[in-house]
């Protein structure tokens, strides 16, 4: 049900939204309210895209699946929020990977903090692959030939903590990019979520504006997606305060206005959400688990449920422990793809094994039919 605040004038909604979001923290459920299954120990599902070593930390990947349903690109950084530089391509839907680092512009290694890759198509049907990074001031590289060659483009000049953590195509063919920052672009409170749009396939972007700022909360790392009927946009956000649940907001006018951020269901509480729709219409949303009192706290998990579950604040169907973190909460920035055969490919950075090896970039593969079956046999 749409919040009644959504129908008030925008200025009033913004003020009341602060109050609403603040008050709901104290009422947030802190006990598990969904069942869960564990596939984290099934190593046959795992593909190590880039192995960490005693000195090399592989971190914060994102992925993009090309229209052929089998070509996948992955980008990531080295070190925690460190330099960009690595890229890999798979031609067999994520089973094997080829490194492309030496084909990238030399300056890409000077970009820092969590590169994100997107495919955009402009009004003339020109396809571009973009890789945006956070610093300095949202630098970027692009390919106009499906990833065969790459060049550096002028930075967007936008101070940020993270670059676009989500890009949504709008009904008019534009793209809406969502990102977050703190004061002067620094990673400190108060954090705010901003949006900007591009009408030319990612080349130029509009002046950003704040769309989520909540008293006593720190909304960040937004994941935006469209409702199944196409009529509404939804954005899930990490709350960097980690005192209650994550946050969610909705738009019924293609991002021109948004409902006040409110608490998600308990099971969606986490960091850096990213998800896909299954063939049957269910959502599979992966993230670093930060739900209070969760049995899988700080591991890489996925929530399974419907859009209507999120819309109505219902718990959802179940959660999946995808990968086990051997480094506490340092994991879980995912790339999520759904393959033509309904396989979900969830890619993240994680300390894959105990011992001295640092983080690796790892993907795990599953179908909801498989996890549904596991749930039916669970006690």
C-alpha cells in the first residue's frame, strides 16, 4: 500500500519522511521472520574469477550480461575500495573467464573505489559499455564495440562515495543513475542518495539532485528496479547506521518524485543490494547480510520474494546463504545476472578460505527450483 504521505506536497513529504523513517527504527523487528537455506558449502556451484593471494586483495565486483545471454563482463578493484584496473570476460555464461586488463586504457588504474559496469543504448540504437568509478570525481571508460576495445572518457566531475550503484532505463529511453555521497563527497554522515539522468546513452548527465536524505539514518548504495507491471520504480538502500532495517522508496512518475524512505522487511536488511527477476516473477536480491540477530549475519545472502512483498512490507519467502565469509562483514558487493536457462549467477568479493589468502572474486550459481526443493526438505 502506498504511504499516505506520498500524496502530500513534496516539501511536506520530505519533512514528514524524516520523522517517519526515524520513528520506524525503534519499531524494527530484530528477530528472523523468514526461513533460510544454505548452499554456501556446495563448491561445485562456485567459480573463482580472480583469486586473492597473501598480498593481493580482489574486491567489489560488478557484472553485466550481454544480450546474447552468454557473454559476461566483470570489473573490480584491488584492495578495499582501492584502484580499479582488473576486468574479465566470459564467453560461456560465467563458467570460464579471460582477463582483459592489458586491453584497457592505462589511466584506468588510477580510478579508485568500486568500479561499476553498465550497458546503455541511446536513441539511435548505439550501444555503449561504460565503467564508472568513484574517484576522482566519477571517472569512466567506455567501449563502443561490445567490449573489444576501450577508451577513457572525460570524468563526470561528480563528488561521490560510490559511483552509480544502479542504473535504470526509463520509459522515454533515458537512463536514471543512482549514487550516494556525504558532505563534500566524503564517506561520513549525513549520507544522501542522489540521482541524475542521461538522454544520450551515458555520454552526458543532468545536474544531480538529492532524492533520499533521512534524519538519523544514512541511506546509501541504492539499488533501483522496476515493478513487474512497469508502472513503478523501487529503490532499496543500505542504512549505514546499521541500527535497524534497510530502507526503501517508490516512484510512480519515473523518478520525478519519490515516497519517503521507509523500513524494508527484516529479511532485506543488508548492504549493497542487487537483484534479478526469476522467470516466475519472483525477485532474487543478493547483499551482505546486516539483519539484526540473523543466523547468517555478515555473510553473502539472497532474499527470495515478490515485488508485492516489498511493496506491502511482508517478510518474503526465504533467504539463501550463498557464500561464507571468512572475514566477517567484508563481503557482499554483488553482480547479479539471470541466464537464459534460469540460472542465477551471483558474483561477489569474499575471503573464500580461512588462512592468509586475501579476498577473491567468486561467483555462485543456482536455480530457484533447486533452492525451493531445499526449503521443502528443511526442518
